[in-house]
């Protein structure tokens, strides 16, 4: 049986934020200023909103599945992300991939560009969901890679990562 890859959209190439920031900017370029959004919550007190936590074991449990699915639905709708616990991925591997990811973003632009998104694709190094020249952008660069199942991998991405990072992502 042949499986088709799911497409979540396309993106246009834009300059890398890390490179823009290296060029002694005195102001954030207008394309990255979002005047229509609330300012970020910058507080470390206990009344700050907490990132939703989803428990994988509860999702798999007949007794708790419905309530955990409701939490997952709410987290996706209201936050757009969540922390997943009890997923059986070792904390050692999570920390290693986190460190390797940080090291990737410290690489020279020539090395990171080996994994650059191809025009019209979301996977790779760059920015995502850029649909027009006038669109407001996020002040961030991303590395988006599918590692599993292997048939959904992009052939130009994993082989171009540093060897230790590539090894950490290989199942």
C-alpha cells in the first residue's frame, strides 16, 4: 500500500532572521513588527499562564482517554502547543536532541543552508507559512524535519545535518 504525504501548506523563501540580526540592525524591520497583537506575557510569578500538559499514558487509557482528549483539544485550540509527558522517549535523548538543535543554529549560515527549505516546501531550515510578500513574519528561524516514518523524510535534510545530530534523529 502506498502512503501519500500530507501537505500542510506552502511557503515562500525569506531572509534568515539570524543573518538579519548579525547586520547591526538599529530597528526591527517593519515586516516583523506586529502592532495588532497583545504584548507577550513576561512574568515569572506563579499567576502566569501555564503551558498545557498532556499525559500520553492517559491518552492511551480507557478510563482517562476522553478527559485527556478534551485537554488536548483545548490546548491545540487555545495555545497551539503543549508539553507531552509519559511518552516513553528517554529524557536523555530529549536533552541530546535539544543540545544538537541548539548547536545546529550556531552553525555558519552556509552549513544551515544545506538544510534550507526548498521553494514551496515547509520542511527544512527557514520560516514557515510565508504566503505573500506583504505578510508579517515571526522573528524566528526554524528547522522542521520529519524523521519517522522514514518514507516521509526529505532526502536533502537528514544527510546534511552534522553527524552527531543526524545520529540522534535516526530511529
